[in-house]
C-alpha cells in the first residue's frame, strides 16, 4: 500500500524504487513488542520527495518535506508574504484545536 503520489516499486526481498529515481538510501532498526526488531527503509528521491517502507506494516509512504520560512536581515516582500501566509495557516489550525485561541479572536 502506498500513500502519497504513487512511485513504481519492484525487486526481490524489499520492494524498492528504481535506482534511477533514488538520490540516497538508508535504513533504521525499529522495535515493536509484538514482532521484535524490524527494519524501516528510507529513500530520498531525485525529485525531492522522501519514501519509506515499513516492514512491520508492509506499507510505503511518500511525502514531500515542508519548506521552512527563512527571513534574512533585509527581507524581501515575497519572504514577508510567505511568512504571513504560514503564520495565518498555523494560527487557523491551532484555533480549531484550542478554545483559548477561539476566545481571543
């Protein structure tokens, strides 16, 4: 099962994306009480997305990391607008979950 944009996977053993799409590969060991130790495989794809394969759940996930807002000492208007959009989106998301923020409006 793949979540996010589909990426073709194949291969013996651990299914993996085509080597022409992979910029970097690593794996980490995880532990669960029901199955013990297992590997979680990660790939950084050449288009900037990340992909993981969880051997315990037998599922893939594909995601694009969020870009952080960086403001220089002499910011441009586009950077300020991006900061404002990100701030507004975050406040709206928190207001849905927090009663105190709803009362502050």
